[in-house]
C-alpha cells in the first residue's frame, strides 16, 4: 500500500509519500497540496482515509498520471507535477524535498524537483494500473516546518 503522511499548515498541506511492499517498488518523496478547507473542490486537500488511485491523464498537461477516486463530493483529483500549493487545485504534487522556493520574489514553502520526482515515481508504477492510497496525519513533520520557517 502507498501511504501519505501529512502535516497541515494554514497555507498548504505537506506530506511524506512512501511505498514499499510486495506490489510496489520502493519509493519515497514529499508532497504538496492545498490547505484543509473542509474538502471543498479545487481549493482543499482531500480528507484522510483510504482511497483507490488509478491510471489517468493530467488534463492540464496532457501527460500520464494517477487519479484518486472514492473521495466524497470530489472528482479529477490528480497526482501530478507541482511545486507550490498554488499549483494544485485539490490535487497532489510530488517533489524530492520540502523547502522554501522563490515565488514572485518571496520564499514560499514548496516541494523541489517536482518533474524529476514525479517521473521517477511513474517509473515505479509502470506495471500498476490501480492501487490503494492511505492518507494519515503525521505531526512529526512539524519540526521540519519550524526549521524552514526560521529561514523565510
């Protein structure tokens, strides 16, 4: 099973994605999503729970991706290339680390190397059409954010 452990901040949701079992090739990365806003479509991250992800196409970029299904009141929740919370509209972006990146002249908490990380993950998923995704809270990431906020 793939697990996404998330920490919630007022301006975004950040997480650690991990997979390693008999089905999935080992892979870890970090994620970026919109903040929790009561599961409102296109502006909120999705609720914690266990969902199914399946092969799809990212409608804005036209490239292969995975889509999350089974989220009440939501659709088109893609896992795609994105660095900042503003890059995702209720979706999940992937990167190799959580770090402040410059956005319009000011540092904003983001994930870096998103395109590379996403492509690497898609390679691990080449033989998989659908699989479960478990999303849970992970508070220990908060110490990482405290350290990063000191540099912003």
